[in-house]
């Protein structure tokens, strides 16, 4: 029997899951106009497949419309069908963007910063993940032996990345047990999150093809270092020129980039509910894990929430093109679209408010007293998902960045996720997140 090739139109939802519906490839052009049917209450399916309280119930209809610029087709040598998927936007049946479409939410944030300051966002996501059952020997952190242990995976993944029309950058053995890092080249606007979504899916696809089990869980157990998502960003003007770098400033941030970063840090203890949105995320966001614990700006500091990244005098790329800052208080439990939307909105808010760029910290902030932290305008990040959600929900500025009902829907979704784990032991909670991400 001849197989009928299928392609999946999919969306990265507020659970950080990639969900969609397949249709015959030969219908692709038609589906660009009419899309495929979608159900509003799907947004309340948690990462554990429980359904959180939903305002939609069994009512309503939506349309998931593929973006013609995003189809991915990857061929393998294993005799199985090619992997095909396409990213899409969720619309009301009259064509307007749906209030909980994460890709549309990011587009709205990007439109805002364009209107506020004439700026475009340029950047890339850096992902860490681990193999649930790996073969790296003790002592393999950052080693060539650790690389060789999963060379086949790395080389197949790079091939898949190239077939998906992304630009492969690096693949390396990370510090953690059976942990790896993969990066791709930068993109502009919504493509930044598109590429992050595609990359995550490719990691899972390649792992499955090679009979491996990859997980992006934020933290696999209390002793592990955890898997972070580091979002590298710079800003450009209307004609595409980089405007993040100012060689006359102390650490290179231009005044407008400083305002953007100041907005991110001012609102960080609220938006972290969207960028690090799992129960175990807050076990990772603690001091001395090379993650983030405070709303601080650091220079080459890998425990800062926003880090000014170094530039190289040896590079053939101009410093203004190299220069970027890195948001580190994120993980792969978040949809790339929603995480980036929250950051861009906070940055735009900082520009609108004309905030001053914060001072760079250069010490262990966990050693400072609460009074010293307050005096320096520093805040400890929430230490639980419940606390982060409360901060988010009560801030009318932050919730006002999104459609009217979004904040309520999002909080109820996450409360449903928390409720699912209510009777679980700590070990069971870690295992549950490792399995679903």
C-alpha cells in the first residue's frame, strides 16, 4: 500500500507543549486559507494532560492556520516516513487572532516595541537538555569523551536542523549527567521563537529515531544542575542596524538598551511566572546553580538574571553586531512565544517609563542582607510557582499587556498543573516533569 504523506500543523501552547493536527500534504495550499479546526478548551490541557478549569467548557470553535513560511520536512535513513510539521496561528472563525494564541501574543509584543521605539528584536534561544538514560562516563563534563558518547545524535540533529532551514551553531556535552546543549544562529522577530520551537521538536524527533529519551525538564532531581533556556537578544532600528552597543558606556549597553533591560528587571518577579512556569522551575532558580535568583544585571555573570555577554576582539564580526544580552530566568516548560512576549513587553515598558539602566552587580547577592538588597533595588525572585503566579495576577500593568481574559486563563491553567501534583512526593514530581518535557 502506498502511504499518504501527512503534515502536522501545530502550536506551542501555554503548557510549553507542541500540539496540533495532521492533514494530507496535498491539501497544504487549501489549509493555508481554511486552516484546521481547534477547540478553545485545549488551552487548558496541562503538561500532564489534566484539564484545568476552563471558561470555555465544551463550547466554541477556532481555526489553526499554518504559516506558509514555516513548514519543516526532515528525511532520515531509517526507512520510516519523513517528519513533517508546520507552525500555525490560532484564530477565531472570523479570522481575528485568538486571545490565547501564544504566537499571536508574541507578534503583539513585537508590534508594541516597534510602535514605542521603532525597534526590532534579534536573537536566539540556547537550550540545555539531558538523556534520561545516557551512556556518558563519570568525569565527562565538557569533555570530548562526553561528545563522542552521543556523536551520532549530534550529527543527525545538525543534519535535521539544516534540513529545517535553521543555522546550526554548536552542540556540546554540558556539565550535568548526560546533559547536552544545542544552539542555532540568531533570527529576527517571531522567527526567534519559531526556531526555538522547531529546535526542541527536532531534539525529541531525533532522540526517538535513535531510540533515546531526551528531556528538557527544568530540574530532574534536587542534586542536578537543571536545564535552563538562555535567551540571547539585541535590538535593531527600523533599517536593521544594531543599536544595543555603546562603546562609551561602562559595560557597552546603549541608553535605549539600558531602558529595555531595566524594564525586564523591574517586572521580572512577575513575568517569571511566564518564563519559568513549572513547580520545579523554582527549585532551579536558587543561588549557586548558575541560574538566576535575583533581578540583577551582571557582566559575564552566569548567575545574573540578565547577563551582558562578552564580545571578542579576535572576531571578524563588528562589536556592534556581536554585542547582546542574555535573559537567564527561563526554562523549557515555557512556550518560547510566551516567554519572549513577556520579556519584550517588559522591555517596552522600561522604554516607555524612561527607566535608568541598573548598576551591574559583581558579587554573591545571596550574602547580602534583605535591607542591603532593598537599598540597591534588588529583589529575590519568587521561590515557588504559586508565589510567581500571585505576583503576576495582581499586577495590572503586566496583565494589561495581554488580552483581557488571558491572565485569568493562564493562572487557572497553572493552578490545574499544581493541583495535579498535590498528592505526589517530591521524587514523583521531579519524575513527572522529566517525563513530560
